[in-house]
C-alpha cells in the first residue's frame, strides 16, 4: 500500500506560490505573511509589491531608482503618509498629472499658478477651524496640489461675452476655509472655486442640511422673487469631489473644452453638431452660464460659439461674404420663434479658401432646455447676384440639474429638470443689444442678454 505524502507549504516550489500571491491585494498579502515563515518570506518578494506601488501610488522604476528603496519599502512609506486615501489617490493623482501634462503644452502659465500640496496636520487644523470633516477625496487632492494662486485665468475654466467675463480659480484650502458658510441658505458649505469678476463660486455641501446632499457640488442661485435672502436654489455640478474634478479634467485633456487665448473655455461641442454646405462648414459649441440664470423666475442663459470655415481646397472664385442670418429657436414646450437680421454680432465676414471665422453670442430660455437651427445667407464676391444659404446645424442647450430652495418649497426637493409653461420663449442676441447686468446681479427675465463682438 502506497504511503501518502503530507502536503506542506515548505516543500511546494516557490513559483506557483508566488503566482497565487500575485493575485492578492496588499491587505491579503500582509495577512499571509503572518501565516507561516515560508509565506512571510514569499510575501516579501519585491515584484509582488511593485504591482501595488504602481496600482495605488503610480510609482515607476525611475521613482524607485531615485529613492533607492525596495518596492515594499516604497509601499510602506507611501502608505504611512497617504494610507487613508488609498482608494482615491491613484485616480486623483492621475487626473492631476494628465492635467499638468496637457497645460504644459497648451497654456503653460497656468502651471505656475498651482500650489504645492499641504500636510496632513494642516488639513486637520482646517477641520478644527470650520468644525466640519472634509471628505477624504477632497483632502487627498489637496495633499497633491493645494489649489492655485488667485490669478486670472482660473484653472477651472473661463467664459466671455462682450461685457461679461468669468474665470474660476480652484481655491487653496486656507482661502476656502475663510469662505466657509454658516449663514442660513448655505450652511455647512465650503467654496471650491471663485471668480474675481462675478463673485461666483461653486460650493461643496459638507453636511446634508437645507435640502442638500452631503458632498454634492453646486452653483448657488438666489431666488430672485423671494423676500427671504436664504432662499437659494442650486445648479448641481457634481455628486462628489472626485467625480466633479476628474470629469472636468477629462473634458479638458480630451479637447472637449477649447483653449482660447491661453484659457480653458467651458464650451461643450457635440461632434454631430456640424453641417457642410458646399465649401463651407459650420460647427457649434454651447455653454450654460449659471451666474446669469435663475430657477425662480425661470430664466436660463446660454452662450454659443460658432465656427465658420471655408475649405482650403475651395476655388478662389468661390470667395463670399456673409449678408444675414436666420434662426429658428424652439424651447422645451415646443414654442417657436423665428429671427432674421443682418450679419453676425455686427460683422459681415468675408470667407476665402482656408479662412476660419468664429464668434460667440447668446440666448435665453424660460424653459430648462431648447434648441436652435437656421442658416446664413452669403453672396459671391465675384458676382454679387449669386446668393446662397449655408446651413447652421441644430444645436441643443440644456441647463444642469437643479434643486429648489427648501425655504420656498418647504421640503427638500428632488433634483429637477422641470420645464415651465411660460409664454416667454427665447432671444437671439447677435444684434447690438446689451442688457444691463447690474454689477453682479441677474438680467431681467424678459431682457436681452449681452453678446460678444
């Protein structure tokens, strides 16, 4: 009768055991090191910790060589300093690295404005100062970079019209703490961004109070018809810091937001929003302006940027000049307004082979969404009697989700995309008609909005 051989870790070859250990997470790997002397030796195998250093701390071979440490020692060092952020660090560090790499190529002066990360005790001191706990992902990001210096242009994007300009800085932790809100309507809210020109900020709710969800991020929007100044509606821009920041970075580094005059402009371009007629192509990008909008009364302000380009392969005799525009503007209720007028923002661009003409204008809706489409009328320079239309593709404008003030509703409202049955439709403002902005105030609901020349 054959003698049975007792299976023991001590007699098993190392390679299959190391393969099994390579599938374990760092916590399980550490646990295995307490099982037996053999597993303790194997769990110290340097290549096992290389994977975890790359996964959690984004460390490379050059980082290891520079520090002259083993992979396990590197992991231990980073974990002792940043271990509480291990679920967030790689995502946020990668976003910061991608953003800096992109800005270094496209708008390097923004790199100079970034501040070095803060220490753990500084974040603890801020929490003690404001009396609220900061979310781990927010703390983690500020360990990497402590926002930026208060400069223009701001890291979090810009927008410009003829007499309106916005550029949002990402606030450092000290400045943010100085703007921490305890007043009714914005209790327990921490500003993340700030614009010098408009006073606009995006806030993060640190507690679930006054109808807000904990850690959601929003633009505050005072109720223009309420007597109570604490009646503040919210345009919601993120459910948490990580989602808010990484989605913005993705839009920047993938070219979703254009770089104009060394600034990130927060125009969104739908790739299908392009129309070509003959030699001329028209494309449109849009943006919602919360600082010029209100939920109550319903007044939603959008700007659009149009690019008109004549093919470089067009024949020289096809050179032409824009005479007029026609718009068909439809709100979410299906109400239609048609607008015709000379030129675009007071200009009559001449198009020649390879030439590009861009301009920005704006419109308002009394509903949360709407769309525009139309055409430009051109004449040939060589023969002015030859007149033709160039299609402007349909483009949609939708405001972000919003939540109404509990002061007005009496209870925490769900996020809404409500459309109002209002007779007011929309206003095309390619003409020279400027609204009175009233400093940092909102335009009147029935007024024309400014346009950029």
